[in-house]
C-alpha cells in the first residue's frame, strides 16, 4: 500500500528508509549487523555500531535511538558478550544516541549490530540518487579495510596498516556528515560499505540517470593497501562486487588493476560518498581536511553514456 508519508523506501537501494511524521520532522530507520571482523570484542562492538549509525548520517540525519541486535553462541564467555555490548554502547554515546534495549538469540557464530532511529528535516534529506552532470564525487574515508583485514588473517599486514584500518572502521561519520550539512548544493550522498566504491557508485549513477567516472589514481588508500592488492590479497567480496557492476562498467586504458580491486573492496564502516558541484566540493574538502586529511575528489559525474560506470 502506498503511503505518501514514506519519503524514501527500498526502490532506490538507499541507505535507510525515511518516514515523515510532520512538516518539520522525518524519521530515519535502518538496521545492520555482521560477524566479527576483528578479534577484540570491544572493538568489534564499536565497529558494528559505527557501521549501523553511518546509514543515518548518509541520509542527512542525526541518530537518536538504537536497539541492540546480538547473536551469541552458548559457549561465548559473558565477559566477551559484555565487551561487545560496551563497545557498541560507547560508540552510540559518542554519537549522542541512546541504546534503549534490544534482542539476543543463540547462534553458532557471534553477530552484533544495531537497529537505529534518526531524525531529519523532510527538506534536508540526502539520497543516494540525484547526482548531476558536472558534479564531482568526494570520498571521506580511505579505502582498503577489506584487503587489510584479509591480509591480517594470513599474517601479511603490518602494524601500521592494522591500526589505520581499525581506527577507520571505528570512526563515526558524524563530523563528515556535519561538514556535508554545512555545504550547499549536495545532490546525492551515500556511505561506502559492503558493495565497495564501485558498487555504491554504480547505484548512485544508475539511480540518477548519469555516468560516473572514477579516477583510480585519486583514490585515498590506507597504508599498505595498494601493496597488498598488487600481491593479489583481495577478499572474495571484491570479486562479487566486480561481477555485480561488470555489465555496467567500462575500464579505460591505463587503469591499474590493484586500484580497480581496491575500488571493489568491501568496506566495513566506510566513508561518505558525496556528489556536488566542484566549487562546493572545494569548500567541503576545506572542512574535511581539518579532521580527515585523506578526503579526496575521486570521480566526476558525466551525462549518461553507454555505461553507468567508468574507471580510469
């Protein structure tokens, strides 16, 4: 049944749904949870919470209320369960969001995340569609967490890479979202997560009726990420992301394979991808550089061509 108060649904593969409750307030609803990506349970809780909260920031809103989603094996020590929940709680507190309860079930493998409620003015909603020819794309976090966490399992990533990847995943997108809200003429916004930069750029391009060209040389990368990708240390999810966009992707001459792999790399709690005019992008970067100096223009929006996505 169609409800005119549903402002954003599932039709455009956006980051969350948005429902209008008044002329001045709309509710953002999202949910996300996953299996541990790190060994430290407290850090796992932080990362899972930051990842779930990110959807609200990507929609232009502020997270205010959350519920825990927790799956745990019966053999998992209570101290470990407590550490996971404490990590999520502390990250929610940092975001100004209250965790008011949740639900726990037994499962063979731990899983944790949040169902998050946020608020936004109906006229200030950001969507993953609406990019316009002439825009550029700004990315607020460096890429490579999938490659690095894969390498860590094999003992191939160094301490600097590990620390940078963990810090990136645990970092909220709150300050980046505030910078985006302060800039005029933002046409589209999403966060870069499991589908990688390629997948989320394709969704933005196809939903907007444009072609997005990503510049491989401009991608901000975590330490050692390119070296590892060049060695072929690439998670299976990156290949699935490549397959997903392959019918719609044109790889231009001179593109580097490792950079393309990193564009496909699944990101956990990745950065915001913002489409806006170049002049406004420079203003946004000035704000981002104060706390995220790796932020960069990673692509441009072109009139719709034969392929929704190009990579050079």
